[in-house]
C-alpha cells in the first residue's frame, strides 16, 4: 500500500523530527488570545477548516519560522483577503500607521 506524502505541517511521528519535546510553557503574548476571539466573532464567515487549509498552503519556511498564534494570524489574514473582507494593502497601511504611532 502506498501512502500519500506527509505534509510539512504533519509532524506527529515524523522520524525526521525525532528529538526531545519540551514541556516548558510560556504565557501567550497579550495580543494572542484576541486572535481566537476574532475567529469566534466571525462565526460562520470564517471556519476552522479554512484556517487549516491556509496554514497548509503557507509553506514549510513560514510554518517553521513563526509561533503558534502568529501562524494563525497569517492564516486569518489570508482567508480574509481571499474572501474580500479586506485587502492586503489595507492591512499594510494600518500596520504602518500603528508603527508610526498614529
């Protein structure tokens, strides 16, 4: 029997990722729980399956370089752009405003 190739995000039991697993925990950054609240507030306009699909489409480089909540924010943005809730330009402009202290 031939099994499909495992996705980069499917790390459970992957012999290439064998090693100790840390049980250290840190509280999430203050903004992190807002991502869950926003996803919940969007209700049926944004479903978990869409988030999962976007996470799987981001690529291994992104997946391995960001935190749990960061990848969910990226996926949420990708879904929002895909559904025309907002544009990437709107997000970039707002980020620039926030960085400038406006």
